[in-house]
């Protein structure tokens, strides 16, 4: 991608895919406004990546997010990309989740994307161009029990993005949604586990983790090609196809996985 003179906002840029997005975008010539709620980690990101500017941002704060988008467009005279990438994960049974945990994951994973999308869409529709890229997950394409809240928010992001894409086309605005499988990022380290041993679960996952550098390169290829839904790697594509075309087989398979998870938890609790 030739991004000379282009301006991009990236949320969740202090680590993981957000940080790598900022790095690859800046390396391609873009001016990057990198945002994160963790100011200290964000400062380390911007110090390490020339061409980035740091702005501490809680994506759940719609007023501040809109202000940042407007300020960025005004300062640089344009806004070409917004990557709504910030997100959190909660593993465990829905019965174990508190109201506060439901609110937290909805505020970050869904309202954070809504806030960034609506603010960017207004600016981009006004200028007649721009691209909004929302990070969902393969969990937004298939049911993922024991991660119900996470899957719910990611399904919503897919619906928001694919629906707005058609609505925004005549305004000159492109909308893409990213649905990766398992990527080697810090989301596992910061995830909330409710009766779930996350490192052990990660080690037993049948899906091979994709290096973050490769994942972001694939995202940017999809953005350049204006793919509606950017799904990768092959395991995520297979999960999507299996879920869509084998609903009769899907339920028994997932129920067995849930029973196995409950047995493992019971053994751990009784140990």
C-alpha cells in the first residue's frame, strides 16, 4: 500500500495488532494517530515508531472519540482510515459473568466500535472519501460457547460493518470488517478468565496462532482490495464455512466441547 500523505487513526495501538498496524501503516508512509487507554504503553509505541502521534483514548467515551476524529481531520486536512481495533476478551460461562463484566465488554468491543465508526463516517461522508476498518473476530462468524459475551459483541461488529458498507458506498466511504482466527497478541494476557485457565486453554487450542506481523500484512492487503469481510487464516475460513453450512452438525459438536470444558473445570476445582 502506498500511503504517502494519508492519515490514519488506530485504536488499541499500545500492543498486539494495534501496535503492528501503526508500525506497518507508518512504514508505508502514513501519518498515524495511535490511541490507547494505557498511556504509558502508548508512549512506548509512539517512541518506537516514527510517524506516529499518541493520543490517550477510552474508546467507550463517545464524546472524546468524536472530538479526536474531528481534530485529526482538521489538523491534517483529511482523514483516510480509521482502524477500530481495541478490544477485550472474557472466557467462561455466561452464568458466571457479573453485570459489570457484561457492561465492560459491550462498552469496549461494541460501543467503542460504534463510537469510532459513527464519528469517522460523518467526517468521511463530508469529505467524500475514507475507509473504516473494524476488527471483529472469527468469533463474529460462528457461535463460540464459553465466550458468549465476546462472540456476541463480535457478531454485532460484523453486522454493523457489513450493513453500513452498502449504505456508505454512495458517499465514497468504504467499510471493512476483519475476522481473524487466533493471532499471537497480548489479548490472552489481559483476558478475564472465569473458572478458565487461559494459558492452558491457549495451549490446547486446535487453531495454530498466526504471527501478528503476518496477520496485519493480511489485513492491509484486504483493506487495499476493499474486501468486505477479511477472514484469515485458513482455519478461520473453515470455521466460517462449517458454521454456515453444517448447522445440524454444529450444535452437537459445540455441546460436547462445553461438556468437556465443564468436566475439566470440575476436576480443577476438586483438585
